C-alpha cells in the first residue's frame, strides 16, 4: 500500500504484558507509514481460531485481513479435531442483512463455562455505555455516551502525556467530539466490572458488534427490544427497553440507568450464571442491551468500539484506560509520532528533498 499507513490488530489475543502490540493506530502505536517496517512481538495467547486485521481506517472492509490460528504448545490439554476429521476454517466478509435474534444467540454458544469464581464478587463496578448515533438533524455521529471519538495524534499508550482526554464539553444533553476514556483498575483483585452496553434512544436503529480489546468477557445477559409480527419496533412508553431509563429530554441516553434502583451496582436479578458465553465481541441489539462481566487483569489502553468499520471511523469508539499504574513500559526506541500544522512549507521541503534524492540515485 504505497499510499496508506496501517497497523495490524491480532484479534482475539489479549496482549497481556505487551499492550503496545495491540495494533490500534493512535491508541497503542503510531501508524506504520508506507515504506516503513514494524515488527510485532507478543505471546500468542489464548490459543484458538481468530483473525488479524488492520486497525486504521476502513482497510478491513477493503479486504486486508486473514486467519490467525494459535495452536497449543506441546503438553497443553485441549479438545482438537481428530485425525481423519474433515476440518476447514472459513473466513467471511461483512454482509449486512436482517439479523435474527435466535441465530445471533446460537452463534455465541459453544459450551458450558463454570465461572462462579471468576466474575462473581461482592465488589461490582457497573458502567453504562450507549453505542448509538444520537444528535440533532444533520449531526448524528457515531458515538459512545454521546462522545464522538477523536483519535489522539500520538500513540496514546506510549505518549500518554500528549493525549488530551478532556471531554468536559460533553454532557447528557449534548454530543461532542473528544478522546473519550474511562479508567478502570485492579486495586482490589476481587473487583469485577459489569458493563451494560446498549443501543437505545434517539440514536438507535442499528445493532452494533462491539469489540473490547485486551479481554475476553462473559456475556451475562442479552435483551432485545420488542418487535411486532412485521418486525416493527414496539415502543415501551417511549423507551426501547423497559429496563433502562434515559433521563435526558433529548433521549440521547448518554446517562442511562436502571429503572429499578434495586438493580444498581451489579444486582440485575436475572443474569446467566449457568453457561454465559465467553466472547471478545458481542452484538448489541438495536433497542436492546447486553451485560458483560470481566476483571481488570490486562493493564493497557484497551480500545472499545463498534467493529463495523464505518461506524468505528465515524466515532463509535472509546478507550478503556486500564490500571494506569501497572501498565508495562514500552520497549526502548518504540516509535513515537506527532502532528504538525501543514502550512505548505513542509510539503515543499519534502518534495525538493525527494527530487534531489531521485537525481542523486541516477
Ligand atoms: Cu456499529
């Protein structure tokens, strides 16, 4: 790609102890420029079948992606296809069509997981995130809680002091553009994070496959809006879901909360403790919500975004800044970057030096 910069995200790998290798442009690294090379080094964990794709612009939807299979190390006990089994792996490109809720749920199921110890805790921190397109007519950007993501101009992980995380202009009643980040930590090793991810309110009408970097999480609940026999949304007193209350008069739902206050702080009464699927990406149904749980055991800057490229590049993403005090240092000489105001002189200087180089080489 002689005209594009790029980065590669190793989807499915958690990058614990190497968060700078997660491959998100302007979040974990600077883009790799045309003509440059960059070597990713990381532990291949967890094992399984996933894929790699660029994390810069819309390059994935244009075909830059492939399979990524982590095989077990000798001695690791896993269920593998037996000799003679007919096994193949398929990878498919996006195809937008009407999603069927049963099909979506069945796709998530793989096996029973015993998670009683992992995400059951007395200390649950609950956070609501609404992935949607709220706003006024003509200005309805992709956003999370009304924040249209503004990518930093540096590698946020490697150059944290140069990132402007100020989102003070945002409120429950306004949408704004900023580098939205929420900090979580593991000061208490037993603490569990419960995210309530919705696609509700005025900016709903799409379902969003939301991907959290750095983690697998447990899907504790998936709730769909109510539809009639002709697939039309049935309004529930003006709200998409009867469980969540949107407090602002614009119905942006950037400051959502449970209608039933006794559900707060992780006390939703109907979570799936028997066989919650373990995922790193989950569909948020239009007009519905999903509850996920995980522990903050992967220090780094974890991008959290809709995996539809056009939604993501439109601003439907944010940073989970995880355990800032425990984040490992980047390797020596890790590439850094910055921006400059283009007054034309730099371009001219570059062109002249390029021409000079060309003449010098002939
Ligand atoms: Cu989306």
